[in-house]
C-alpha cells in the first residue's frame, strides 16, 4: 500500500514539472510562485516536523534548528566555492553555475525520497496517520516537481537535464516508500535531515529564486504569486493536520 500511495506523489511531481515547463513566457511569475512554495514548505512544513522529530538540544539550541542553520551555510558555501571556481571563465552576462542547479535539484530528490519514507513509516503507525501524511506529501510534491524543474533550468542547464532531474524526483518517493519495507528510520535522524534541508531551501529561495523573479519585472504580480505559494502550502498543511 505505501508504494501505491507513493505513485500519487510520482504523478503530482511530474505535473508540477510540466507546469513549470509550460509557462516559460511568464518566468518571473513562475519563479515568484516557486519562491513562495519553498518558503511555505520550509516555515510551515519542514521546520515544525524537524523540531517535533529531533527533539533534543545541542548546547541549548534545538538540534533541528542547528541543522537548519548549517544547511543554510552549507548551501551558501557551495555556491560561493562554485562561483570562485568559475570566476575565470564566467560569461559577462552573469550566467549561473549549472552545477549549483544540479546540486539543488539533487537535494530536492533526496527530500522526495524522504517523503516516500514518511509515507511508509506512517503506514507502520496507523491508517489515519498514513492518510494525513499521504495528503500532505502528494500535494506538496507538486511543488517539489515545480521547483526541481525550475531550479535546474534557472541555473542554465539544458532541457534534458531538467527533465532527467524531474524524473528522478518523481521516482524518489516510490523508492523511499518501498525502502520502509526493509528498515525503520530513527526519528532524530529524520528531524536533523529535515532541518538541514530546510536551511538549504531557504537559502535558495531568498538568495536566488526571489531576487531573479523580481529582476526587471513588475513587482506586484510576482509578489502576489509568492504570497499565493505560501498560502497554498498553509492550506495543504491545515488540511492534513
């Protein structure tokens, strides 16, 4: 049953990527929505789950929040190192490093795999919990597919790479759900992972996605899309709680 439910996440991820691909003529609105979705997922979904799962503190700070900060710093460090590495031959138009986009997309694939693990783990607890988790995962995997395609494409990767990462992101929850038939993931590790990944997502949203969305485009429609993205995640979380 967990794998069957994960197939719903598979389809929603592909739908999200297809949506991102089809609206290239409104790129700034796509990016504004993507930034809002990422912000909403981090603040309203990932961090609460991470705090609840990790529990313990490290030198007075919740472990999940510590990992959140580390994730933000790690994303910043990786982007800076790649920028320095490419500084000698970077185009004058400011093209971004494709490796950063692939790294970010790979992180989203990892997150989607953990979504599948969450579905499988919930089925081990109760049917009611499984239903709630499934609703949340399937709904926000639309955002994952949307963001995976958008981030890969934003950093100058060719279309086939964006589609490849989208396919991997779609398959990841199915693989994650199937893996729960073999092992049980410790709650504290899951909390630390979610916190770290939340930091990575927040960095990408605030330092790359949203600034790009507002570059040379009307601010109000883009801002409206960002607010809509946050509101959508809030709605999903509220329905699943």
